[in-house]
């Protein structure tokens, strides 16, 4: 059973920064890709950042230039550095991993609130 555990969420003022962490219970090198998604009340879950085994990253225009996804294999951890945060970034952020057989795993989510 693959488990993903997010941490690092909290409240921050507009323009501030947060760094989210996602620790996997297995070697993250075994995943085809990993990513971060977010979901605000009334909205669909949307991709925030995605990284492949080759290190290729993908970001939607809404966060491009502000968010950065990275990995530390030795710690089985993927990070999401979020800078220049805006109120519209407020959401529950979920870590995900794609594994063999198109299996996709999800963390429990961590709340990010951006307000003044």
C-alpha cells in the first residue's frame, strides 16, 4: 500500500511563500510521475505541478513562474515551493503519484489559505 503524506500547509498573506512536502512510503523512483493538485470549494481538482521520471516539469499558466516542483530521492520526498501567493491560490493541496499499471495514489491533502 503506497502512502503519501503532505505537510507544510498553513495561512499566509498575499505575496508570501510556503513550501509543501510530500513523503512517500516507497521509493519515489518507482513512480512514473508525481504531481501536486489543488481543489477549492466548488471547483474541480486541478493540476498545479507535474514532474516525470526524466525531470520534465509542467505547470499551468495560473502558477507558472511562481510554483516549483522538485524531488529528493534519498528522502522519498517531493516538494512544492510556492512564491508570490495570491488569494486565488487558496485550496486544499494534494500530492499524487502515478505508478505501474496506471495506478494513481493520493495524499490526504493540506490546506493552504492566502488572505490578508
